[in-house]
DNA sequence: TTGTAGGCGTTATCAG
DNA sequence: CTGATAACGCCTACAA
C-alpha cells in the first residue's frame, strides 16, 4: 500500500495526500478529513525509506548500550534508555542501539551508522574529560545531545545533566539536620566529572556547617566490596563517623554491610536510588532519569527542527528517605 | 557519495560495484579487488534506505525494552540486549528499540514498525501461556524468534531458551552432594512457564534422591522482602531446612538476609547470576545470555536467508559457586 | 487547491 | 563479465 492507494481511496491526488501528511495547513478542511479517514481506514503508514531518500532524514536516533559493568548501577542506564525510547516514540523518532568497545570503535560506528542509515542524531551518555566522541560529531556537524555535562567546555554542545553536587548536598544536609556531625563520604578517585561533582556536594555542605571532615573522605573504585572495606576502615578509627554519604548505591550497600557486621549504628545514604536500594530500604539520592531522557529528546527535536531552545539543562535530584537515614 | 562515485573511481559500471557488494562471486577477481579498494579508499557505505526500497529488507530487527520492574532481575534483559546488539551487528543487522504498555499496544507497535520501517524481524522476550503477540506475528508471516519457549505449543515458532529446570536441578544436586537433605525451594506461584520450570528442577531432583520435601516449598511474588519473609518462616519451623534454592537472586538475597539475621547457618543458591550476586558472594545459576542472544540472531538470519536451521534451541545454564553454597 | 514530472541510490533484468 | 534501463515510494517543484 502506497500513497497512491490512499489517494485513490480518498478520491484525491497523491500530492494532496502528501500535503495532508507533511503540510496539513495548506489543505482544505474537508479534503483533509477525507484523506485522514482513508489513511486510518487503510492503516496506511508512510514508508520511511522512501521518505528518507527524498528528505535525507530518517527519524532515527542512536544510543550506545554498554556492557553491564556493575549490575547495580547498570540499571541507571537501563531506566534512561527506557525513558528515551518512550519519549522518542512520542516525538516520532525511533531509537537504534549500538555497542562499541572503546572511543575509536565508537567513532567508527558513528561513521557506519551515518553512512548506512542516515541517522538524525546521537545521544551520548557517560561523558568524560576531553571526550573525543563529541569532538568528532561536532566536527561533522552531526546533531547530538549528551546526558552528562561536557566537563571541559560547558557551552560547546547541548547537554542534559543531573546536579550531582546538589544530590550529595541534600543527603549531607539531611544527616546534619538529624543531628549528625561526623559524616563521612565514600566516593571515587578524583578525575571523573560525576565523581568529583558528588564529592563537592558533601564537602561544601560540611564546610558550610563549619565542620572539618577531611579525614572522613575515602576514595575507591566502585562496588559493594570496596564500600564495605572503606566503611569498615572508617568505623575502626579513633573517631568513627556516625553517618556516611556514598557516591553510589553499590558503595552504600557495602557500607551498610560493614555497619551491620560491626554492630556500630551509623546512617547510610546511597546514590541513584536503584531498585536494589528500594528493596533493602536504603535511603538514596534519586536521579530524574525519565525527565532527563525526555529533555534529551526535546533538545534533539529542537535542534533537528531548527528551533532554538536552551541547550543546557541541569536537573535536580531528590532524596528518597528510607530506613538507613 | 553514491555507488556511482565508487564506479567512477574504480573505472567500472555502477552495476559491477553493486555485484561486488551483493554477489561477489560473479565478479572477476582483479575487478573485485579494484572495486574493494575504491570502496575502502572512499569510505563508501551502501545507503540502506535506497537498498531497502529496492529489496524490501531493512536489516533492522526490533526488540522491546521493558520498564525495570525489579532492579536485580532487570539486569538480565540488559545483558541479553547487549549480546543481541553485538551479534546482530556482526551479522549486519541493527537493533531498534520500542516500548509498549501491554500486549495490544505492542501489537499496534508491530504494525507501526512494520509499515514505517519495514522491519525484518522481531525478538520477543518473556513469553507466556497463550501469548497473543506470537499469534499476530505468525498470522502476518513476520519472521520472529522468542527468547523463552512458547509454553503452549513448543513447535509453533523458532525459539531459544535456557533449561531452567536443569539450573535448579544443578543447584539442588550440588546441595545434596555437600550433604544437605532438607533443601527448601522459594519460587513463584504456579502459572508462569519459567517459574514452573525452575520449580520442577528442584522437585524432580529431590524426588530422585528419595527425599520428600513438599513441606519445604514456598511460593511468593519476586523480591528481596518476599525472599526474606519466606526464608524466615522456613527457618522457624520445627524442622528447618539447611539449604534453600531460590527462583531468583532477589529471593535469594532476601533469604540470605534472613539466614544472617537469625544466625542459623543455611546454604543459599540464587538464579540468574546477576552482578549483585557476584558482589555479595551468592552462589547462583548463570544463564548463558550472550549465547542465547547469539542463537536468536542466528535463527533469525537463518529464517531471513531462507536457510533451514533447527529452530528450537535449549541452552544449559551453569552453577557459579561462591560463598553461600 | 490539484495534477504531472523528475529524482533520491539501489538492485534486478536484460542485452551485449 | 559489463553496461543500460526501469522500478521501489516518496517529496518538491512547477504548471494548471
């Protein structure tokens, strides 16, 4: 079934059908309705391949799916992907997946995807300092949005991000409000934008409260085991903390285990509000992932339709209170 | 850049370039090499839209992405998706994502996707008794594979599945081998194919060992809390079990918590070998998800290329021993 | 408003 | 083995 079938069925020219589809305002009211009826009656759908060949646009956006490194934090990308698929859907776009081992492979994939499928845009996650991917895409003038700030040059391209510092700040304030003073922070080594941001929220909030907590900061790789190890170390010092803010739920889960094993009561707050946190009653900072995905699509459609929108979106996370703090 | 650019560059006709791409064997050796060189030199990529218009094939397969219900088990689909994307990639196919609230919506989406993008095939996950989706697709003669058996009519369409019963059987045998006799099973209510299958493995293995364990079976919804509740109940009976096999890692995690809280030593084995299980040292049954994804793609390409392959694949899971059993 | 002509890049058909 | 030609379904002029 083609546009001609619809035209015949509605007693109009093919051109009119095309107009109803692409420029409804220039078609007379009743004609338009008649055509619309024919379209639904026949279940007609414009063939994207033909449309793309003519317009050069595919209504396809690509997102990379990463190997599950850490099962707990992996669900974050999962939820983002779900949100993205849904919002893209609503905006008339489809999401295409790809994988890549490293940045070079990923760039090669861009080339591939662009050449073969004429992708309209890319959504990148997990930006880092000096990201070569954004440079390549920008150089080719391929539309893209990142979920995560470009840590080097904030103005260089459209992005959506969550205010990580505000998240840990909220967590720290909550602990201060409930009487805690010795509040530790278990995070990642300096160098990752996200990790540094989460650290900053704790540090500045503690400083604002006039508390020197430099000795309560621990840096480690992510994971339950690492969290447990660090928390155990903190709890066995001369002046142990009474609470801890963690850069991830994995770390927090480990910390929680250390707290329980050593029998020392201490409040624990995680980050990402993963379903595991919900299951074990862990208080955690929740990222608005669905909203982030929606804003990404919004930014993208804005760029694709040539409408100027504010290209930088910083969303606020929310603290979800449960049993551990 | 089009096929004509390559043809000019290699001093041949457009048709010859097309032949090199689609039927290399009918082109003379040196000509083929010259064309190949031109292709790589120019970085040429066949335009899928044009190709699709001509051949009616898009080299696109669709997979549904589900909302994360349970964060722990959610990672299973995640890993499957990753494997699928990778293998599809290698076979020259791309993965397209879609969401749907229920079966009817999903079927409507099939219609959409098929009409607009001419999808080559679908991969369905989470099959259930009397699945309307497979019926619709079969009725339209759309190629598809399911990851999960069609529980009603095993022969009705190509599928790949993991032998769940064998997984719990392995777990149960391991516990028997290490001296356990009172081995409990915490699973889901009867009615789901996967759940019943996992229950069967435990039941038959116990029966084969001559042990009556009917009183040690508990059915509940999935989740850590449910697992903890059920295990706690089991442990406080007159004759508590010394070990438990769970239908999921979530349940097992809960059971583990109950074991630790009550101070009763008991072995625990989970199912799915999620990264969380790895993190906490939980012994678990591992599904070969990458292999499953690969077989799905294999089956699909077989169908699409008209090659007859065995359309039913049952993969064996493996028990991953850690600290809890 | 409607109809007609042309072309997007590819592949299939058919003659050389 | 190579070269010309038509066709896939759609959209954008342009003329009516």
